[in-house]
C-alpha cells in the first residue's frame, strides 16, 4: 500500500479548520499540523515536509491576501510542495497570482466545495501529483468575463477548455463529455492553435491556455 498523502492546514476559522481536518482524515489523508495564521507556515513546512498545504486566502491580521502571499512565497522556496488555496468567493486575481507563481501542483477551490469529501480528496491528490486544480465556478466566471479572446473557439472547444482549466486530463474530459479520446485530442490541438500557443520545451501550453483567461 502507498503511504497516505500528508498535508498542513492553515485556516483561521476554528470550526472550518477542525472540519477540514476531520474530512481529510476520513479520506485517508494524514494531517500533520493545523494553524490559524500564515506566520507559522514556513516553520511547519520545514518541520513536517508535507505533500500539500491547504490554506485560506484571507488570514490574520488583515484578512486580505495573507494566504496568497504565503502561498506564492512557499512556491518559490519549496516548489515540491503542492498548494491548494481556499476561498469564500470567486477571486480571479488571486488565482492568477497563484498560477503565475508556478504551473505545477497548485489549486484554487471555493470553500463550499470542500464539504464534499470526494471532491476535496480528488483535489488534494491532483495537486500532490503536480496537477492544476481550478474550481468549476471560477472557470465559469472566467469564461464569462474573458469572452473576447475566445470568440474563435466553437462551443464544444470552450467546453473542453473549461474542463482543461479545472485540471482534467484528456481521458477525464473524454469520459465527462462521453466522446472518444481522439476527439478530445483534436479539440485540444485546435484550442491551442487558435489561442496562438505554440509548442515550446520551456512552457506548458495547457497551463498557458488557463492563464490566457486570467491575463486577458
């Protein structure tokens, strides 16, 4: 059996923090530590070496962007540690800042989503594996707000791009849309071409497609 995923939780609400710990442990994930502010995060990461850190965007003392700043700093110092941001609201600027700090092992979920054990466990697993996870509500918001750059895409291509932005693989998209893997691959190729994202050994085109939403 593989070792359980190991996480650190940073959330200032005691009730939500305890709820997250319980949900994660019920899903077989080991919670190494839980804190109420971001100041202790560097020390906790150094001490426990988690696979993923879950942290709220708005933390003491100002409850503005302490969590985002802590996440970005962590991505720079420990890029091997996954980061999953939690937010009460859709805040695309913060999602953009997190994605820009590193393309692998990052995620953004609305807090309403974390009450679902299966979805929370799936998000933690994907981030730990180096994937990118975006809340479907955030993706929908971005699709509406950033419509202009997408005018060249067909409705099906926009649907595929939305699922790509959620961090889903081609196989997962095919299963979701009930189409063949080959059909999804053709859509992805067309999307990347229409968005002008050329192949490069230094860039991950799927992530760049998501960033195109955020930066447009």
